[in-house]
C-alpha cells in the first residue's frame, strides 16, 4: 500500500502551499505522485517536459528565496543552491 504519511513528498506539499492550494487538491497531486513513483523531491508534474520537476530545478531567485525562508530543511536536503550562490 502506498504511503499516505504527512512526510511523503514534502516538496510537493511545500510547493502547493506556496500557491495556497487547498488540501483536497494537494491530496490529488500526492496520489498521482505516489502512483507514478515520482522522485522524493518532486514539486509538480511538468506537462511540457513530460516528467516530474524537482526542487533543485527551480531557477527563480524569488521562489528559491521563499523556499529558503520557509523550508530551509528541504533546501538543505534536496538542493545545492548554497554551493551555487
């Protein structure tokens, strides 16, 4: 059985919270991520790229800043942004 823990796909949860998505929508995204075995650091499905985008893919300075302020643990675990700075 797929995990439904609040700890699975923490980057998707953070990404959707940034957009103030409702819990029902977040649960739908999480269900798809589980079914497709998305990477642990997935943030959203990119239809253009036909793959899951991950936290480290973010290039916007404003979005990186938001994640650093609100989810420093995820940034430290899943990105190398500090090394690139």
